[in-house]
């Protein structure tokens, strides 16, 4: 399973580079915003070094147990509604029907 959009992070060597950067900057905790891939990568990172991870679900799938809505889902729905409203406004201004 791919853990991130960064292919290098899917390897032990890539994560070792990330760990070196974290340690060099004195970072001992991360707040992850994302979905399954982000959290999978964060779990691997936490297992390979001494870093605390907090996950905030922002997936558009809205499939996180125990939540009503995720941040990404709300954004996706509102983006779709805005696009539909604009299409409706254009159709009305041209007195046409768009399907």
C-alpha cells in the first residue's frame, strides 16, 4: 500500500531521511491532516522513530468511524454545491436548461 503521494516515503530509506530531518529540527510530534494513506505513513514513521502522532481526518470519503463529517468531506460537498450554483446561474442568465 502506498503511504503518501511521495514515493520516496514508501521506502525505509525515505522515511529514515524524514526521521533525520525531524530529529535535526528537534521535532518530537506531528499533527497529520489527511486520510488513510497519511495515517498509514504516520503509523510507519511513529513505529520507526520516537515521534508522537496526532491524526485529524480530512478525507473526502467521510468514512471515519465516530465522526459525523470530516473536514475534507465538507469541503468536497461545498465545492460541488458552488459549481452547481454557478451552472444554474449561467443557465438562468441565458434562459436555457442545462443537463
